[in-house]
C-alpha cells in the first residue's frame, strides 16, 4: 500500500541545496531503463525533458517577487529554492543529453517548451505565472511523495535513474511550500486565481507530456499498432484502481480547499533515512538503495 496514505501530518523540512552529486549518468544506461517497460521509461523521460526550461521558469516566477519579501526566513527559503531548482535543471540537462544520443529530438521538444513558457510570460501577469508555478510545485510534490515511496513503481528501475529521481523528490519535498508562501504572503494571489492556475496546469501538463511521449515512441520506431497497445497498457497502469495516480487523488484535490497549505500533507516517510545515508556515504545511489532495502524488508 502507498505509504503516504498511512503517514503522519507533514513536518516542514529544511531546504538543503546539494551540489556536485554523482549519479553515474555517463554510464551505459539501458534505453528502456524502467525494467524494459517502454511506456514507464518514456513517461519519466518526457518529464525530464521539461525540467531544465521548466525549472528556469519557476525560478523566474518566484524571483519576480524577491525584492518585496520582508520575512528573512522566507527570503532565505527562496534563495535555497533557487539553488535547488538550478541543480535540478543541470542534472536533468545531463540526463537529457543521453536522450539526444538515443535519437530523441530534444531540440524540437525544448523549442516547444520554450514557446509555451514565452507565451505565459508575455500574456499573463507575474502573479498568475507564480500561481502556475505553485500549482506545478504541488503536482511535483504529489508525484514525489507517491511514486518514490512505491516499490511497484521504482523497484525495477536502473539504480542510477532511481537515485536521480529520488534525490529530485527529496528536494521537491523540502521546498514544496516556498512558491506557495510567496504567492499567498507576498503576491497576494486570491483563491480563484490559485484554482484557475491549477486547473490550467492539470490539463496542459499531461497533454504536453503525452505529445512528447509520442515523439519518443516514434524515435523507438514503434508501429502505429505498437504505439496503440503501449498507450492502452500504460494508461491502465496510470489510472487503474491502485495504479500510479489514483492513490494520489486526495493529495491533488487538497489544493482546492480554501485553507490549503502544502505542509498540511505528509512528506516522504523515508526522508530521514535518505538524508542520513547521503550524509554518511556521500552517495545518492547508496541513499536511494537504502530506501529499496526498506521496501524489501517490509
């Protein structure tokens, strides 16, 4: 069972930027690293393609209000949020280089993402762009707190990719309230604008990921029939009872409560184990494998 359903209310965690971590991404990583499953691999690959440009957009949206922040604690959190997001963009950029070597047209994909970001920056207020960022941060924390806690999802991943995504998840949990707090306390974004941004993101992001996955399936030289079968099996994996997303519905819907705050929701139950293992070993791979051992021992 997904451990988030049994977790205690969240405890705010200190934001700890971690730099120069070695995930072994230069190694011989299998093309379909999620246990050979094309759909699962390309789903997470597609998300990775969005991160370098997406993280810069998040940083820009939050930084637009930095000069208005009076609270020293929130100002420090914004600084560390920016450092973490910068690292995420750099690491996923390196991972995306591997996708380019596989024949994925990253230039086209990133061009599409950049055009969407430009449209938002040119046509929406800085308050709404921050609300969009806060919505993305909630969805990211939701996926981090569910996917990375489930052996049935990450158990057969290549250990290096598992380490990268576990590290990313840990840091997303640490800074999950920063943009929300800036949005509420500084930008003074109201409830309806916050909800409108989430509804927009809830439609736009999945459709964008699906479009990227389609291009990846073409690069994998899947026939139309093979693509149809892959989509049917993959969408069932995502949305079936007990699947990838249904256990997280409560987490998602909580955002629509008028009094919602990110720290009302539990973070990863194995957070302390990961942090302590990284501190003693210096290896993000060892830290993620420590989580895997708890799954096997359960």
